[in-house]
């Protein structure tokens, strides 16, 4: 009788830990925690490096947005490595008894709009174009999370997410590919856009593999981790090393002229 009560208490304790998203790594998940910590280190070093480089530049916005992306990703991987942000099997449906890394989706919900903001700034998109693309991105991540966390809506969520995925890249591509050929930042913007398209296309591929063929926890962490590093670290370093401080998009130059013309003339008395 005492043993059964102890087992019940142990189950309640385990359920309590799991409900808070704290996962204990098992032997069958060998290498998973170490991989998460390694990816955290990569993001942390890249974050500090971008901040260091920002001290040598006149234009800080690309550095600060890129640093914010890397900081959020570093925090997400750090806490996932400790077992936080992971729902165990039984609390969220997942293929083959694996886990739902909900903190990964929160990471994407913050970092992908910032990444798109970097590209929008480089391409000179206006406020409304940028806002629309970011909203479509948020809906893309939200629909993807619904598909990953709910058995009844796995493919519905995936399908809706892919619609917004196409809209995001389509509208962003229109802006980037329309850049003036004479702009020194045109090549950088286009290279970053195609890098983003290439890497982002791997995420739905991983999703399909998860829910059809099945991936082990380690394989899932490794695949998404590699794509995250390429999509954020490589993106940030290519951007900060290649954009031209003195080559703002024409739309910004026009806005500055308008603002200067609208400033009231100041007269001094005496």
C-alpha cells in the first residue's frame, strides 16, 4: 500500500515537472542536451561578436536587430538544453513518443519578424509593407505551432502555415528584387534573401519528415539547430560584414529630404 502511494506521488511529481515544461533527458536521447548547449554557445559568441562590430559602424540598426535575433535564439537554446520549454509525450501529441519543443516556436515567433525587419530595412520597404510581411510571418509560425501540437490539425496547421510562408517570401522578394541595380547594398540584400529562402525551405521539410517517417529527438534537434544557425548566425554575419553605411535605400533618402523640408525654420531673437 505504501509502495503504491509512493508511486502515485512520484507520478504526480513527474507530471508537475512536465506540466511546467521541464524535461529530464533520457539515455535514448544521448547527445541531445549536448547539441543544444553547443548551439547555444554558437549563438552567444555570434551575439557578442556582432555587438563588438557595432562599435565600429556609423549605422547601428542592422547590428542591433541582428544582435537581438542572436540573443533570443541563444536564450531559447540555453533553456531548452536544461529541459525547459519541452512538453513530454502524453501532454502534447507528437509522432513516435517524441516531444514538442514549444520554446522553439516562441523563439521563431520573435526572431523571424526581426530577421524580416533586417531585410525590409535593407530593401527600403515602407512601414505598411514591412508590417504586412511581419504579420503574415506571425500567422505562419502560429499555424505551424497548431499543427505541431494538435493531432487533429497537424496537416491543416501545416497547410495554412505554408500559405503564409509563400506570402511572406513572395512579398519580400518583390521588394528585394526591385532594388536599384546601382545600389551598393542590392547584392547583399538579394544574397540574404535567397539564403533565407533556401534555409527556410528546410523547416517544412523537417516537419513533414517528423510526421511521416519520424525523426529521433536527437535528429530533430540537430536538423533544426543547423538550419537555425544558418538562418540567423550566417545571415547576421553576412549582413554586418557586407552592408554599406553610406548607401541607404532611395526611399530613406527621400524620407529624410521630406522631413528636413517640413522642419519649421527657427529664428533667433536678439
